[in-house]
């Protein structure tokens, strides 16, 4: 019933059109390239070099040493110096700096009582309680920056007095198994495979059916004996190949530029990626049967892309999300893929360990193809 | 075959409260070229789309090559060819690639396909354009390609929706010779047009106006049986002449064609040219003579409300 020859004819036609459409052809190559460079270099969850201000009311050798110590952590750079706390607050308001360190005039007396020096025993009752040696005022609107500064709260001050610190014994010992240096690229590069594929695959196919109508080819097409499922399969297969090319670009560049090597087997990587590309393509086809024009198809792509970026675990850990968001995320192919690709690239996960995700993606692909075929009517009314 | 390739019974299609095709009854015999003649918006395309299963009739039914519509039109697709009014093949593909695509979709036997395409390229004078992208070709060349694509799988029934709208008169003549060749090979053809000369070449035509079939039959018979007499008036000031003739009770309609005025008069008048002269008064610079009706007259008569009644 299903004619392989017709599927082949459609595939061939799609490939010819693709090859001649410079714009699309360029996007196949440029999107992964640009996105990888953009995300790879820009997304950095390690907080470094925050522009900060300094108000030194103490003006002693000690206060200068303190400021140097803080800067040595590389968390902040003191780009501005202010005379008064009021002036500093104003600078914070206009975002000249994101945080300000205020060193009080009585730095020395506070410092000697500070437990972070580790010297003084608990103070006697008649003495004023130990107070922090200095104060940070922080622009809290960016939580990442605020967290970075907050990380400085317990900074040991022993060095200030050239005295070895009695390092506290940590409550927990943490052994980092994968990504021991905690580089964010290691997590981002495989994740990017998912995001870029979601974007390009859905974008290409969501326009696939609409384009036939917009360019006026639909009336001819529905007058032929072609069956909807043949049309859908024929349109999907060329993009499977393109998706694989894009994966090769991302992972290849990821290795060259960001030193993220694939730990797992390429065969497992191939299967996992193919399953995800299939699911994205068939989702795109379903959207294509709903959209009335290419603009709508584009809008629907964005509608799927955004949750795929935000909920799939690419940006924020899946386990930290509220339960309803997790349900929604479970529906997105990108969520399953994110888990699997990171598994393969970073941890050498085996196919069997990912059976659930693979089955889910496979079912998603099949259902998508069937829904798209059923929705596709060989009629004009 | 039962003697009809297409039969429609009260076929009607409405878009909202607009009736595009209004209770059309047709019977089309095999081996003929059947023309739909009508101005733009008269429902020709809509009628064809219903007959190929692309549009569901709002009312009525049709039987096309034994397939009942509305119903599953898929078995029909392999047996018909359809050349759409607007070019609907791929502009970014070459002529040969487009024809190859069509051949594969219709399942033309693989070993015959390239020979068949070469043959069509010769027949439709497209050899020089074979490997040229369709988007860069002229409208006429595109229409020839579309015809080649429509006949590629040797359909029994061919629908051509205004196939020569973009070609010059000479190409149009060749085009029609090819249509007659196809009929000789056993195909039946349904063609829509708004050109009188094309309609005249059809074995039979139906004249459509605002979705209604006004009249149908073979063009010579339609001209012979015209329920009116035709007088052609030539001379100066035809607009003035028209203004005098139009209100006269003997005159059914007038139409100015260039410097001439064609006047349709009631069929029961003796010496109609004398009647016309009388109405125009004593004017030396005007001549009137009775002529044979042509298809244009048939069209005018069919679409004039008093006459159609
Ligand atoms: N899809 C449609 N939606 C609404 N109106 C339509 C549609 N298709 C055709 N029509 C209307 O139906 C009438 C007949 O159109 P059509 O069949 O294209 O005439 P023709 O082919 O003779 O020019 C026109 O008035 C046209 O505006
Ligand atoms: Mg039309």
C-alpha cells in the first residue's frame, strides 16, 4: 500500500529544494555554529569579575589588605571608589556597580573580635558582641550575582594578620565524579545539541507543509495519488540526515573549542540523537498541518522552543523544578534527550540505561507522524 | 465505459453565502473535448475542483469515471490528470526534475520514464529548457510544462483549467493541436477558457455565468439554434447608434466590438437589417447587414436575462 518509490521521490525533491534554497542551507550550518559559540562562551554560571565599589572609611593598611584579599578571590573587581556610603548607594542605583564593600572606621577592633580570625574565644558578657568586620551592599535583582557575593561571607581573614587559619573540618566531603573541574561548558555543549536540534528541526519541518500551500504546489500535490503518510515520511527523512550533520558540527566544535569529548560510544550517541531528531521532526510536521502560513509556523516553533530551553533541564536542573513544570517538561522531547545526551557524552551511559527515554521518543515520533498524516487532508475545503 | 465519463447532478458549491456553482447538470461523453466557457468568477475552477474531489459539493453529486463524488476520490487520482489554473509545479526544480517527480509519484514504470519524459519534451517543444529551472521560464513555457506533467501518466480524463492564458496565439494553436492528438489517443478532456476561439474548437461547451450553466451543446448547433438574428452595424458614432438601438423592443442586446456593433434581434422579424436602419433613422454614414451568428453572440444571448428565459 505504502509506495517506497513515492517516498523516495518526495525525499529527492526535498533535498533538491533544500540544496537550492541558500538561506535554509546556510542555516543548517550557521545555526549550530553561531549558537555554539554564543552559548558556549556566554553562558557561564561561575560568577567572576563583578564590577564593585569600595568605600574605605578606615583608610588603614589593614583595610587596604582586606580589599586586596577580596579582589584576589576574582569574584569582584573594585572598579570604583566612593567617599561615603550614600554616594555608593547612588552608584548602585544607577548600576554603575553591582555591589559595594563598606569598610567601617573601626575595622581593627571589629577584626580582632571576629571569629573568622579564629583567635579570640567567645567574648565576655560585658564586651560588645562580635560584629562583621565590614558590610556588602548588593544589587539583589540578579540572584546569581547576589549568590556570588554571599559566597564571600565566610571568607577566612587569618591571612590579614599573617597567621595560619585553623581550617575548619567540613561537615560533608564532596567527590565530584563527572566534570570534576566544574566547567559549565561540559554541561552546556551536549545540552546545546538538544536546543539547536529542537530549534532547527521543528523550524524546518513546521514550514514543510505550509510551504507547499504558500508556493502554490498544494493543488498539484493533492491531485496526485500520493498518500499523506508517504508525504510525511518523505519530508522527514532528509532532515534526519541534516540533524545528524548538525550534531556532528556541534560535538566536533565542542571538542575543539571547549575540550568536551564524547565519553560514550558513537553508536549509542547515534541512536539517541536519531530518536530525538525523529521526535522533533514529527512534532514539526504536526505544527505544519496546523499553521496557516510560514509566519504562524515560526511562531509555533518559538512556542515549543522556549519551554524546551527553560524546562528541559538545559538551563535549570530538572529535579529542582516544581512538579507541574516537571509534568510539562516530561512531554517535551528535549527533556528526555537532555538527560540521555549528557549521559552519553559525559558519563558513557549504555543504551539499556536509557530505554525509557528512547521508547518515549520513538512513540512520540510515531504518534506525531500518524497525527500529521491524519490531519493532512487531500482537499481544499 | 458507459458512454459518459462525467455526469453531474445538481452540483452546487457555496462559499459562505456566495454560491460559486449553482445546481449544474452535465453529461460529458468519452473522447471529446468539453469546454467550460465563462468570464472570471463564473465558477469554472470550482466546478473542476469538485469533479476531481478537491472540493466537497455543498449539494448534488457527480460520477467521474465511475467514481461517485462526494466520496473517496483517491481511486480517481491515478486515472485523471489536472493542470491547475495557477502554475503549481516546483519553480526551484528544472523541467526534467519536475517531470521525473510527477512520473515517480504516479508510478510510471521506471524503465519507461526517461523515454517518456524525452518524448514529452519533444512534443511540447521543451527540449531547450529541459534542464532549466522552471522559475526562470516564461508563462507560456511553464504552461507547456504543466500540460506535459498532466499527461505524463497517460490519464483517461484530463482537466485543463485555463491552460493557454499565458501563451501567444501561435503557441495556442499548437497547444490545441496537441489536445486533439491526445483525444485521438483516447483521452477525454475538460477544458475551461474565456476565449471564444478556444471554445469554438471544443466538441461541446457549457456556458457558465455566475455559477449557473446557461446553455450547453456543440458550438455549431448552438450558433445555428441561436434564438435571435444578428445584424452587424458599421460606421461612425457607434455609441450613438447603440444608445438608439438599446431601448427598441425588437432589439435583444447590442455589443460594440471595435468599430462594429453587433445587434441581436428577435428571431421572428422579417428583414432585421431593415428594422435596424429604421430605428437608426436616415443616416448615410451607417451600414447594417445581417450576418451568421458566432459563438460570441451565443454567449451574449445566453447571458442576457430576457433571452435566457
Ligand atoms: N475558496 C474560496 N473561498 C471563497 N470564495 C471562493 C473560493 N473559491 C472560489 N470562490 C468564489 O467563487 C466564485 C467562482 O470562482 P471560480 O470557480 O474560481 O471561477 P472561475 O474559475 O470561473 O474564474 C468566485 O466569485 C470566487 O470569488
Ligand atoms: Mg478559474
